[in-house]
C-alpha cells in the first residue's frame, strides 16, 4: 500500500488546501488537541497524535491551598496566570470550596494572563483580564508591559523557568510563587491526573479523526519520511521530541519563542515559529515550514 506523501506543494491535492496530504504530528493529549486537529484537517493535513506530556496535581497541596485562601481573602493586588493549565487548577480549587472561579478571585484583584487560551478560559470563568502581552505571548512579553509594584500571586508549573518571577520582582512587585501542578510524561497517574476541559474551543473528546501513535511508531515514521512536520506546543514537549531521535526531513514547528529557544538548546532546528499561539497560527506556521518562500 502506498504511504501518503509527507510533503505537499502550496496548493496540495485536496482542493487547493495548503497542507494537502501532509501528515502532521501533534504532541498534545486528545482533549487538548481538538481545535488544532480540526484546523489541520481544514487545511488538508492528516493529523496524527503522540501525547508526550501530561499534568498532575501539585505534591504540596497545603501550600497551594494557603495561597488560594489568601487569594480569596483579597491578599493580592495581582494574579498572574501564565498557562491554561493553571486556570484548570484554579477552577478545581474553587470547586473544592464550593465556589465559582469568579468568587475565588475577588473583583479587586487584577489579572494578567499570557496566551489567548489562558485568557479565554479565565473569561469563561467570569473573570476580567486586565493585562496581556501586546505582542509576543511569553514571560518576556508580559514583563514588557508590566506596570510594576503590588502583591502578586504567581501559580506555575513545577518546571517553570524563573524569569517571570524574577522580572516581576525586579519591577518592584512582591511575588508569591506557588507550584500549581507537575508536568510529567504522558499518561499521568490516574489518581493524580489533573482533570482538564477542552481548550481553544474544542468540543470535548469526539470519535477520533486522527491516528494515535506510540513513541516507537512515531520515531519509525519520522525516520521513514512519513511525517512532514511535528508541532511542539511547549518547551517540555520539545525535550521529549528530541528523545525520539533525529527528525531528518521532518520540520519542527514551535508554538512560541520559548519553545523555539528550548529546541535550539537541545540541538533541534526550528523550521517555523507560530506568529500566534493558536490553532490557526500553528497551521500557518506548518504551511510556512513545509513551503518556505
């Protein structure tokens, strides 16, 4: 049986779509990939999934609970949220207290968010987002517009880089950093797995319109030239992509600058960086990577 081509011209065979016939490896879990998978299919691609990372509840729940109680009591001028996963943690903590998210976070507490998915989830929870980066959706982008001062709660992943906390402190803010969740290899232990809702407008787990690969199958397909591009949605995903082996002709697409920087640090060439960390932005970056000007 003939394998589908991993590369395509700008018009492709599928009705002029830019990614007609190309197999694109998405390294997120199914519930976090629905909108991206749909966007790739709309562009004519054949998405395949290899979940590489997952999320567990923070080991120190006491410290997180203390921080959330202080947040609810109005102890912070700012809540800084740097990932959609953090919003899921806050939703879970609100539910444990019998509250909605907009009751856990007082109206007097201003909110800064990084990334459109993060902002949408916060707003869906009834919260008004005061500050977001104007351009690059990253810690550096937020720090570029940070007003300085105030007491700040910064819930983060266990592996979060210190740059954001340090930058806020340099700007004169008093920063309380708390671990909100752990990033682990997929799948997380069932009893510790952080429950998440579909992001970026996904409608929840649907009958799969993609193949779910194992790391061994993905590595073999990359080596055989059967995958045209792989999408890295976080620095931690990049490190796990590197463990698959040489990418050869497979193009690496990064969701943002920090992910691209991590790729360079582990010796991977980045073919394109998404202009926006959204499904449409990632599809455009894949098209650019496969069909450079």
